[in-house]
C-alpha cells in the first residue's frame, strides 16, 4: 500500500492487481492487448488507489497548462452563449485560455479527453460528468467548480447556481393571483437537471399555497428545447387536456409553446398565458413579449471562473454561490405593457 504522504505509483497498482508493471503499462497505454479479466483487475486497482499516470501527475503538479477546461453535456439553445460570454470575459482578464468539451449526448460518458492532463482546473456544467469521474478528479485534488449542480455527498466542491425555486414561485403565483389561471401546464427540463427539479418544486409550492391541487396530467417534458416543447404541447392538445397557462420551463421551450399554440389558433395570452425562465435576449422581441424570470446567466459564468481561480491560487473558495432571480413582466402572461418596455416586480 502507498503511504498517505505519497502518491500511488505504477508499482503499487501492479502489486494490488497481482501483475507486472509492464502489464499495468499496457493497460494504461492501450497499445497492446491484455486479457480482459487481467485488464479489469488493473483498472480496479487504479480506481481503488486513485492512481494518476506519471505524465498526468507531472502536469497536475506543475500547473503549467495555463488553461481552464469547460465541460458541457451539450451546447444548444439561447442559454449557453450568455454563459460562455461570462466565462470568457472573466478568463480573459485572468490570463487563462479556455478549452471546451461537449459530450453531444443526453447521457454523460465516464472519461473525457479533457482533465488533469491538459487543463489546470475544470468548470463543470450540470449532468456532464459521471459520478465516477467526479470522484476520481476530486480524489486527486484536481480543482473543480460545478455550475447548476450540487456536488455528491462528501465532496466539498464549489457550486455556482441561481435561485430557481423562488423564481418559479414568483411566476406561478403571478399567473394565479393577477390573471386567475388555475390549469397551469409545467414543462420539465432534461431528466436529472437540477434547475428543472427546483423549478418544479417552486411550481408545486405555488399551487399548494393557492390551494390548487397538483395534476400530473398537466406535466410534460419540454427538455428546455424548442422542438421538444412544441411536440409535447401538440400531444397535450390532441389529448384534450384543458389548460389556461403554460410555464414552459425555460425561454427556449417557450418558443416551442408559442409555435404549437399559434398553429392551434389559440391566442396568447387571451386563451393561454405563457411564461418562461432565463430572460435570454429574444424574450423581449417575440410577440407577445415573454413574461419570464431574469437569471444572471453571464454572472454565473464569471463567478464560476472567480471561484476556480481561487482554488488555483491555493485560496479558499465559497462552497455555494446562490444568485438572485427577478420576475420580468411582459405581455404573454396577460399584463398590458403598451410602452414596449418591461417592468420587474
């Protein structure tokens, strides 16, 4: 067993797996076939010992890449350009380069071509790293900051996120109190996405506070995506579900809701009120203007970089930065805003 004061070596891995150092090297490099059962023992030993191959360990120790990595599950929609703008602006002022990796998948993969071997630290967007990979990076003390995702239990990883639940409560309460809407559809985001989960909690709490019974039939999955939201709204209408408002989950999904309602000749907001979340740039220009929640998307990116820089400088980072959201009233909820501007409540 390696001592607690030193990093595990390839010899430690070989001893744990009961194989030669050469066999461990072949498994790591992947350039020579190894019997599957033997390779599995080696990988298990690497995992248990949290072994980092020498080249990666040298880079990790020297911190000479001057590059910060950003990991996404998928880059799409109007949300991400705002986040990237904040990240890039703060990185530029800090003198670091940015390396971006996207899995282009709804399901994160375990290992990625970005990490301790080519970056000094990682910004990780929600659902983009498997638990096993997070545990590995955390176990070798690699600097990490999460965005819109709570770290697994026992991992003290800084988190930057927004007040999703309060924002959702404001939206739904406004629809109920100001416009008398009671059959309110909620479109969930991607499965496992914490923003969506907290927004649904806010939706439920607002219903409960106004003594409106929660109806699972009014819940669908819009995936924070225009096309998905469009299809789900068509299904709800085809099924004869009655509703007088839609909380689209986010602004991208709201565009899909607009399309579906207009195709069905249902007028916004006279027949159906629609609200979104994020307040991306197009929200004020579509017709009718979208009532939504203003989230400080760019500032999340900036703050994530600031906290990661703290870790890279050996300073203490904040465990949780929770950023405030604001209700932005436009016409899609039923409010009259003839001046063409907007007002926050």
